[in-house]
C-alpha cells in the first residue's frame, strides 16, 4: 500500500534512535537536522527522496535498505 | 555514494524491461508512463520519492526493495 515504505522507515529510524538511547531532540542535534524533520520521518509523514534517504543512512552509517526493511517481529 | 540508489534502480528497471523483451516505448506505454520518464529512471537521472518508487513497483507487481537491491553479478 502506498506510504508503507515511509512508515517502515519511520519505525526503523525510531528503533535506531531508541537503541542509541537518544531523544528526538538529541538525535536531531547529533545529525544536524531539525527535530521536526526527525519527528516527521518517525511518524511516517515524510515522503523522502532516494537521495535524502541516502544522506540519512550515510549520517547514521547504515545501509539505506536497512531503513526500508520491515523489522522482523523478533526485533519489534 | 549519493545517487547510487537511483543508478541501481535504473539498472534494475532496465533489466526488468529487457526480461520482458520490451522497448522503452512499449514498456512506458504498458505502464502508462511517458517514455522519457522511463528513460530518465533507467539512466539513473531521476531522484524518485519513496511513494513514486512504490507506485512503480506496484505497476510492475514486484517488491519496491527489489528495485533498489544491487543485482548479484550472476544476473548482470
């Protein structure tokens, strides 16, 4: 269904942030993003372009496809 | 490197089209897209959004991540 990718991205970004034990504010500051940008992505509201996705993955030092993969139930 | 995803998408779309034995014109017509849109994606020039990627994958009846995965050398 359309919009699934950005919702999956949001869940994965939130999980990544929480693994780091950071608030959205701290996480956004570390990445040099505005907090509302991070919040919007985590809520699945932002329809990122492929390049924006690449920049985000580069900043997080992970593979862009990792951000789009459905987390397996075990890691929920 | 930035832009890698759209170049990988382009290679995968071209491979998918060639498997179907279609020209860009025929492929675009079948999908209801303009030929230059298909050509631009295949050349890795279009920075699609996640939703556009989803629509393309839906039209091709494949998983969007399939379009972003590096083809293994065997399938080159």
